[in-house]
């Protein structure tokens, strides 16, 4: 018996193209459609679903919030991200919320089919090459000074406090912060902290609230 696949994607032409590709596979019996995260959850209640394929950027409810609700309500269903974004911050946001795989829309049709089948047949976690390249670049290129500043950011220090602590100028701190944000794909402290935790550069005290 084949799989029932639910596609959550706000661009109808792209959604239909993916559906046409999947329905030709022997492993797929039916494809259901949703134009945003909210409709995706509604479709899950209506149809028996074996795997969800969802975009990251959607109206009404984006992929991040949608996958959180899928994991909370239907944790047994694999959720595959298919997005245009290959920045490390988006990748980590989705994978930390339970995504089964992270594929980019720049992936060729042949590679998409190969990745999809590896995920649904064998439970493999597939990550698009472009996302892996950027992830590896971010992991490798933070300098010792940038890691030091990142650690202080995670500890809640302001730019002035970091400058005083490291005996460097405010401009130098700001320059390093800009470089860190560019490499990690986000200038949000929460995303920087998440990256630091996931890559073993910072740990959160379980006693802290």
C-alpha cells in the first residue's frame, strides 16, 4: 500500500509540480494540498497522512510554527522541509523542532526523488548540499575572537560590557557582531545562542529560568 503525502506550499504552481512528480512514484498513492500552515493542520485532521512536505515561508502560519504543532499532535508523521532558504539559522530552527529532512528548492528533480525515497523508505535524514555547505562554512569560519564575543553575547553582556571585558573598542565589538551574524545567517541573539548550544560552544544551566 502506497503513501499518502500532504504538501504545504503557498505557491500553487510549485505545489502542483511537486504533486505531479510524487504521484508518479510507485510508493505514493495520494497527494493532498495545503496553501499554508493552518490549512496543513486542517488537512491532517481530514486525511490519513504518512508524510508531510512543507515550505518554511507561508502565510497565516509559517513552517516553523506548523512543524511545532505537527510534532506536538502527530509526532509519528515525518515532516520534510522543502524551502528556498539554505541559511544555517533556518536549517537549525527546523531541525531542532523535529524536521525529518531539510531540502532546498534548488535541488534537481532527480535528487529530490532520490532524497524523498531515502527518507520514506529507510528513515534517512537528508540535507540539501547547499544547506550543508553553508552550515559547514559557519562551523569552520568563526574565529577565536568571534567565539569569545559570541560566548559573552550568550551570557547576556551588552556591547559596552563586552568591549570592557575584552579590552577592545566598541567599533571592534560591533564589527565582530556583524561578522558573526553574517556567518550564522541571523543577527538575533536567540538564533546566535541556539547555534552556540547546538555546536557545543555554550551550555544553558538547567537551573536557570
